[in-house]
């Protein structure tokens, strides 16, 4: 019998370009600890015992404002941590605590991971006591270096155009301003224009 040339319903569509990252490229390995040079802090995997520290961090008005979230209990924060850990195993995101000794100073992670294009968005926050010490740009730079070494081709950092501190963090970590997204994200007081900063892997091949 001759074929009809039609693709079976729900059959996968053939791809002409292989994925930039193999499925489970980073999720199938232990999550590393990433030291932050010049400090005693490091990026380390989140632990169940960090729930109260996360809840307390989201009491901060600035974190609530820029991230549009709050945690009403340690139990809720524990659910977030469990979700972050599960998302890493599925390859959807990868989250680290910024910590020094047993003290959580912030968060830095990759989300919106697109393994096919080798792209991800980087996000972070630091608690009030950790700000103004260069910790955030060091955390972003350390996670960026790890992601590039792991094969990511393009990393994105977005923030409200009103968030001047995040703009400084992006530039210090080597992220160039690529564009402004008009009304790109909702905050409690309405839609904000968003700066889009981008850092490309030096090994990324570009057609010009």
C-alpha cells in the first residue's frame, strides 16, 4: 500500500535543528555549590530548613513590590522550595539560595528555560541586610558563568525600568541592555515597562 504522505494525528513534527541543550542536561546531575568570589557567601541548593528564611524575606516591601508575591507562612514557603526542587528535576528551572554559613541572604535562579534554543531568564533577590555589598551582581555573575559553561547560548535578565538597582546589577554582571518592553509586566500598581538585558555565550554562532 502506498503512503498518503499525511502525518499521523499527534505525531511529532520533525525538527531540522537539534536542541541546543540535551533534555535533562543539568537536571540529571547533582546541583553544584557556586562560590561567590570576594565574599564568604555561595550559591547552594535550597533546603527544607530554609522555609522560614524565605517567608521572612518576602515580608520585605521591596521584594513584594518587584516580585509581586508574598509568603503568608513558613509552610507556604516550604511548598515553594519543594516546587523549585521539583522544577529542577524536570528541567523547567534551577534555583539556588545565596547563603553564608547557615544564613540565607537571597535567591538566584534560572527560569523560563528553553532547552531547544539554549535560553533562560535569570532572576534574583537579596534580603535588606545583604544589599549594597555587591552580593547580587556576584551571584548573577557566578550563575551566569555556570550556565554558559553548561551550554546555554543566551541569558536574559528583565526588570522594571523603575528598578534602578536591578539595572546596575545587570550591567555589573555583564548584561547589555537589548530592548524595552512596553507595559511588559504587571505589578501591584499597574503595568511597568521592562528593560531586557541580554548576555550571549561567546561560543554562540550567529548568522549575520
